[in-house]
C-alpha cells in the first residue's frame, strides 16, 4: 500500500490519539486507586489483621484517635514499620490519624511530649494522652486505647489480712499477675483496713479471694453493709470453709455444695481430673463471643436459690461435661464415681448477679460475680487458655464497663513444621543435594546432545 500524505496524517492522528487515551486510562486508574482502596489478608493466621478482641474495643470508641510518632532523622524504615502497624487499626477505625515528627529537628517538642525512645508513640483520645514505647505489639496499643477510654482510675479493692490470695503477691497461690494486668488497664488496687474503716463506696468493686483464717464479725458486718448499699463484689470461693463469710453467702442466696468437680476428659489429656476445662459458657455480657478454653483446678459448684430476692441471676460456666461432682472424700488419690453421693456433670461453677439498688444520691445497677474457684486467676494458672481474659471480662462487667468486654487476641493457627532427624536428612539430601545434581546432569546431557548434532 502506497502511503501518501493523507494516510500519513491519519496514522499520526491515530498514534497520538492512542497515546492520549492511554495516558487518560493511566490517570483514571490512578484516581480510582486513590479513591477506592481494597486490601485482603490471605495469610493463614491473618497476621496482618487485628484480632477480634482489639477490633471489638476500637469499634466501640466514640471520637477520633490521634497518634504522633517521634522518629529520629525521619528514618524511612522505622516510619514504614510504624505505618504498617497503625494501618491495621486504621482499617477498622478510619478516624485514627498518624502523624510523624522528626525528633532530631524538633527536640523541644519531643521533650514536652516526654519522648524517651526513638519511634515512641503518643496516643491521644478524649483529651487524654499516653505514650507507647517500642517494641510495641498489638496487645500493648489495644491496652493503651482501653485505658484512655476510662474517664478516671477506678479502685479495685481487695480484702487482705486473712491469708487471702494477694492481688500484689508473687507466690503461685497469689493473684499478683492479675492485679498487674488490671493496673495496665486503668484500674488501681486498694486494700482498705476494715478493722478501722468501712468499705469505701467510691471503689469499683471489692474482691474477696479465699481467706484462710476467719474474717472477724466486725469486718463481715462492714462487707455486708457495703453489699447491702449497692457495692459490687467479686468473690472467689475455694474449697473448704467460708471463714466467717456464711452470712454474706446467705444474703446473696448462694447454694454452695461441698465437693470438687471431676472430669475424665482432663485425665485423658494427661492432667489431674480435678483440673477441669471450661468451654461451655452461658449467654451473658461477660462470656459474649468468648470461645477460649479456661482451666479451673479444684473447682466447686456455685448456684443461687430460687428465692434470691430481686437479683437477676445468670449462670456463667459449666464444666465437667464428661465428669461429675465428687461430694465424698477422695481416699488414696483414687477418684471413682459413686451414683449414691456424686452428681453427674455438667456442673455450674460461676454466677453473675445484678439488681437495681438505691444509694444516697442515685439509683444504680449493682453487680456481683461469684466463682467457685480462685486458682484460675492465680499466678500459677492465669496464663492458661483464656483464664486472664475471663477475669478481665468479669472485672470490666463489675465496673459497668460493658463496652470494654472483649475476647483478647485469638490463638494463632499452627504454622510450624515438625520433622524427625531422619526426615531432616532426607529433606536436606533430596532438595539441597540430589535435586541440584539431577538438574546439573540433565543440563550436561542436553548440552552434549546439542553439540553432537
């Protein structure tokens, strides 16, 4: 075909039209990618997404969260790491803003913000701020956001002086780790001396954790007055005597049958059958969406009589699904079901109670949680399964912080590969030695054949 001037002009126009349209398409795609953002985490353990507990916490936050990151010399690698970390939160709550400050160029601003380490974050919410130093993980930032939601520190009071599980103690029997976890979530601990004063009404709740000697009549009366006037209570009841607190149990309408829960499922897993696994939870704000297993060593039955007055009662945890409630004496360590005295499972070991109460100034909702076990929050067992999470949920509910009740980070799927030493040798020999040699031999054979042609 002969190309004349007209055809050449047409080709020129077509080529430039193609260029213009192509550039317009690129610009449009760029605009769409700015306006419409889509991401999906395809990792097996969803490592790039927030856990369910963190997502539930920040979804319920009203108002924007401002995060300022102080980075020395605008280090791009550190800034990228911070951005990717905060982006997980921004995908759930878009009004979380992240601002970077070069602490080298603005040392005065960094000093005023109390910056101690490179990469430190200042988190602001509701005109309150808190710093978070690296290396930070999801649980740390989520705990900061939980604390910032509390309008003020609330006192978790605990009975002391009778051999109770100490909320600041370090022994296996004590609740020191649980007390520490409450502290980082915005609570403060207090142990009022009931021999010289009553239970302060301004505290969030009173914790009674297994006294080992009798509580005096004077102290019992003050506890009774506190509960009767609308005070919240967390009572962890261990095996044995109530140590003078029988009047409190009667006031609450508790039914406490002596004995211990036994479950053969525990024995099948290689643990003491008196250490029962909790996986069946009734519907209640404390256990809403709670799917973690909990561990209760030497738990006892807890129930509330039908004539419990004006209390609204919820039974929380059923254990011993494949076991029974051992009411007789265990002799020689031998545990055997006796149809005459023992009670077949499941057995309820925790109750939550609430009612409307009238104080001197206002009408309030009074709440009580009674658990037939203190071991599950003890230092020795608190890290098992969801024990800590369940305890935190109980305290949040008692403190009327229902919006903060959530499941903490979910367990990751098993992403490790295990193999024996023999299998390791086979893998190494096969993929590191044999396969490369085979490819080398095939390559030489193909090369020689081509040369002989």
